[in-house]
C-alpha cells in the first residue's frame, strides 16, 4: 500500500500527470518470475495461475512474503515513466537521491569492514566502536537528509 501511495503522491499534488511502470522494468520482473517458477509445481499443471491455463505464470510470487515486502519497500523512480509539468525536475531530484543511497550503502560497507578489522586485529571492544559508529552515523544521516 505504501508503494502505491508513493506513486500517487506527486500525481495528487499536481506535480505529475501520470506515473506508469516502464516496459523494461516489467519485462525484467516478469523474466525473473518465470525463471524462478519454471521448476515449481505451478509450471507442471494447467491452472488459473497461468495465462490461458498453459502460458506464463502470472499470479503468484516465487518467494516468501518478506522478500516481496523487501522489493516493495522503496520505490525505484527509474523504473517508471513519468509525465507532467514537473516531470523533469522530479526525475532529477529522485535520481540524485538514488546516487545518495548508493553512496550511503558504499560508506556503510566501508564502515563495517573497518569495524571488523579493528575488532579482530586491534583488540578494541566492540561496544566502544558501535557506540562511536552510531554517533557518527546519526550525524552523517541528519546532514544528508537536511540537504535533500
């Protein structure tokens, strides 16, 4: 539900006229579904889970519900075609956010690697490092969010 609300928010605000999934994104998703379901019970029988009872499987997700939640937790604007008076500005703003998210992920991986090194080879207490890392991360995150 949150995913849909995120999609509709700029349309309701009048910033965008429409938002639709891009063909490339839906093709990627459907190819993943078919690949993961090709050896499942759903591919072995004629059922309403398949188009025309023998075609592509279309109405079941090939994994646990938590995986579906994980995929839908964050909207990927680059997977959508958007139109409207503010579309270009919207796309630029959200593309920048994608780069920020990538930067944050890389920095987090670096911090975790450094943390592991210090704990294993320098004998520093993990609790001391974690407390300091949380303080640094909190201030970094606040600075990052205030620049959006």
